[in-house]
C-alpha cells in the first residue's frame, strides 16, 4: 500500500494532535485521583482504586491506577515501620 507524500504528512499531524480514548479516560481518572488524594493523602493506590470503583463508579485495574498515580506524582503520606520483636 502506497501513501503519497502530502497524505503521509497529514496523517502524521493527525496522529500527533488527537488523543486516543484511553488517553482521555486516563486524564479523567487522573483528575479523580487528584481529587481523592486532596481529601485523603494517606490513601495508597489500592485504596484509591477501591474508592474509584465504589464511590465514583469507575471500575479500573490496580496497575492502571498505579501507573497514573506515579505519572501525576502523588504518593501516600504513611510509611510503615517493621515491628520490632
């Protein structure tokens, strides 16, 4: 299949500017994660995933939440210490 020069440039520019459905959904989830994080900075990505599913009706995978969680730069404020016997 051959594509002319002008069409290839047009297709490349369209690919760069338009976002996929997954990217748009990730941005929506990132906004909700930031909102939850503002209210509960002690929640980790697993509890945020539960919050998204139960209270916001957004069923999402743990790995996806973790990836978005890292991308936007939030981190749980609680650190667990090992128990001393």
